[in-house]
C-alpha cells in the first residue's frame, strides 16, 4: 500500500523540473524585480536614517516644539 504524505527526494526533483518547465521563462524577470525591490528597500532605510540624523540637537532644558 502506498502512503500519501510529504514528498521525498525524488518527488521534489520531479516537482522542481515541472515547475521550471512551466515557469522557467518568468524566473529571470521575477528575480530581477525582487532584487530591485530589495535595493529600493535598503535605499529607503538609509534615507530614513539620514533624515533622523539631520535634526539639529535641542537643548535639554527647552521643551520640544509642537
């Protein structure tokens, strides 16, 4: 009797080949999009950190302006 469950090594290999055959032409574009998204995210983090560091220091004795 065959048990149905989590695929083993050979089944994963077959699934991978089928996925590559079906979606192989889209993978480079998806990887490029993912890479540019990560780059844009890092740039945003850097710009946000730069903006918080550009504030002039305030005197601790004066209340902050609203």
